[in-house]
C-alpha cells in the first residue's frame, strides 16, 4: 500500500471562536481557510488575493464610518 502525501497545516491567527490557517497541499497548492464562529471559508491562492483586496476595502470603508 502506498503512503498518502501529507497536507501541512500552519495556524496563522487563532482566537477563542475564530481562526485562520493555511494548508500546503501535496500537489503544491496552498489553500487558505478562515473560520468565523460557525462559518468556514476555503480559498485557493487566486481567490484568497481577491478576498484580501475586498476585505481591505471593507476595513477602509469602516474606518471612514467612525
């Protein structure tokens, strides 16, 4: 039986109810994972860049609301 390649998980930020981690997949792809309470989102690299750009705009807009 052949050995399955491992996915290497790296925790980046973790709080009591939320966390962000990356997974280095056996095929070389890096995936990004965010969990907010009971909502989990998974992104491939290109999708993650789009999400980061959007979240940056959200943060900037929320700062203007104060």
